[in-house]
C-alpha cells in the first residue's frame, strides 16, 4: 500500500526554516498518543548526511479482526533514517522485531518550496504486509495510525515554525 503524508507550513525564508527543521528542531515523539517509547540507538553525522537508528514501542487498540495475528508485544520496531544534508531528503526504513519476513515499510521525505514563506513537507512511502486476506486490512490500520501521528506532530511543529519564523 502506497501512502503520502503532506503538510503545508507558513514561515520563511524557506531555506532557513528547512535548515531549522532538519538541523536544530527536535520533536519529542513520546508526546504522540500511541507511542509508548522511543530510544535513539545510533546517531552518525557527517558533512554530507545524518543517520540515526531508533527503537520504537507503540500501544493502541488492535482491531479484533487481527488480534489472533498481532499481539501488543509486536508493536515494536527499528527505524533507520538517512538524511541527505545537501538534497534535504530523508530515507526511512522500518524493521519490526516480529514478522520481519512478511513486513516491508520504507519512505522518502522531502520539502517543496511554494514561495519563500510557504512550503510542503512530503512523506511518500509504502507499507507491505504479506499475510493472505488480513494483510491489506493491517496495512490500512497502520497507515491510519502513522498519518495520525504525523498530523499530531505537525500541529506542534507548525506552531513552532510560525512563532519562530512568522508568516513570511
């Protein structure tokens, strides 16, 4: 299942806001409603890129339809992200602790300048869960939670950008 998460920011100048978001700003992920834990395992920074590896643990209501397949302890994964500092793009790969052979999730994040005081932050990705019959349903549920988390993060980050950089 392909997905796209897009958020529109106001504030500028564009280059400075993107630099702030990618080099200075840090959002606390445990403030998200269904995130129980987030721990940085590795961080490597060079002139060309930033790389980090985080361990995530989530909680939430597992739909009754798939409770026989997914248990609460399975809501843990490793996120590996590489940020290209010149192109201003992110590449993220998710690897769960459970069901590794049937789960695949990757995304690419980038910014689109609309004007010097408006831009989009875009995250294009795909999630594939190879379980007959239930796979597409589980994908829809996970993507819905993912979008919900990004939307909650956006509410906070949009206000930070607005307060720091104004509307142009």
